[in-house]
C-alpha cells in the first residue's frame, strides 16, 4: 500500500519557493507538512535573502526564531544559535552560520529545512520525512551535473582559478535540450527555475569567453543560452546566488549586443553581416522582454502588503 504519513523532500528543489510552498499543501494521499513560516509569504519570495540580525541574541529555540522571522518587517534572523528538541528531550544546537553557506545571506533551502525539522520535531506525532539529496542523471531534465557552480564562479569570482575556458566549453557542449524532440518532460515553476539557473550559467560563461577575446565561442554560448533551455517564461527567471542577483534576461540581451559589436569591429565591411544582424535582433528581443518583466514585477511589488515589501529579495 501507500504510506500516506510519509513525505519526501527533494533538497535540490527545496531552494525554490514554489516547491517549498507546495510542501505545505496536501498532495494526493499525503498530508501537507506543517511549518512555522507561512505559505503565502514564501510564495511572495519573502525569505530569499535573510541575514543575521545585528541585534541577534546568542541562543533560542528554532521555532521561536522562525516565529520572530515570520513576524518581522525585515528579513533578519534573530539568533546566532538555535536549538531543536525532540519528544525524548534530546536537544541539538545549530549555528546560524550553517544556514549561510559562506554568504552574508542565508540559504533559502536551508531555512526551509530547519523549519520543517523544527516544526516536525515539536509535533505530537512527528512524521517520517525522507530527504533526496540529488536526482540521478536520467531524472535531471538533461542538465549537466555541476555545470552551474562552475560557470557561476566565472561571473561572481568565486572559482576564478578552478576551471579553464576550454573545460567550460566542453561542459556546455554536453548539455542536452530540456525538452528533447519527441520526449516532452513535465514543466512547472520548480524545474523551470532550475533551467533558468542553467541558462544563467551559460550566459556567465559566454561573458567570460567574450572578455577573453574568444568571440566565436562566446557567440555559440549565447546561442545555447538562448535556445537550449526552451522558451517557457519560468526558464528566464532571475537567479539568486548568495548575496547577488543574476538578472537573466538583461544579461542575455547584453551578451548578444556585445557579441554583435565585437564581430562588427572585426569585420571590414560597410554593412553588418547576417550573423551580426541576427545577434542584434535577439539582443533587442530579450531587452524588450526584460523591460516588460521588470515592470510587471514592480507592479506586483506595489500591490503587496507593506510588511512584505522590505522582506522580498532585491530582484531588479
């Protein structure tokens, strides 16, 4: 039979607000996971860049810290250490730095994991929760494992000496389409946002190649970023990387425009060639889409309750 008391949590998806919010709803026979942070706030993107409060106390129970975070007008974590106590009275202490993953901002997925663990431990009848750390290669929508961290390191300087341009090119060439011909895959906000991370990684690699003077490979990378991840709007969402925001559409538009300008400067002709015109056209398209996306987001933010506006991650 089916164990309806069990809930499976995919840690690679838990970094996505849409997935975390869905865990707080019933799914088939499996009941929702209770949490301290509210589903509505998570959907509103309120906890994507939480930082340690400058007035943080030393230690408090995790549930109390999460309640304060929920009620606060600013995304600030109130304690340097939090504790979780189970039904037997055993207590574990977790440092807030463990939620930060080396950045000033706390990792959203780790905050959600803490919330699920603390709330479940305090429940009169704790539920069995199974954690999936990673998906196998044949379940990853064709994504190349490890590609995003490598290429994001180029953009943000976190791994400047760990990988060569040639290795980045080889890694990008191993990527396959998100929706291979004849093999459509399921797509919603969660896998779409993961595809956006892959798209952003390709853009970051293209920018690095262009900065190094490798225009032909930069053009190839821009085209892969443009086409390989499909055209679902969710695959263009901005990507939060630690304390930085990668504005995917804007970066892609700029990469196309700069590739076109670099090619044009190398061509000894009065009129731009077909490739230059194509690159400029794709750049204008993405710049227009970015402008529309930005205005829609700002309008969305204006209609949020005042207490949520300060808690949202700075997207634009």
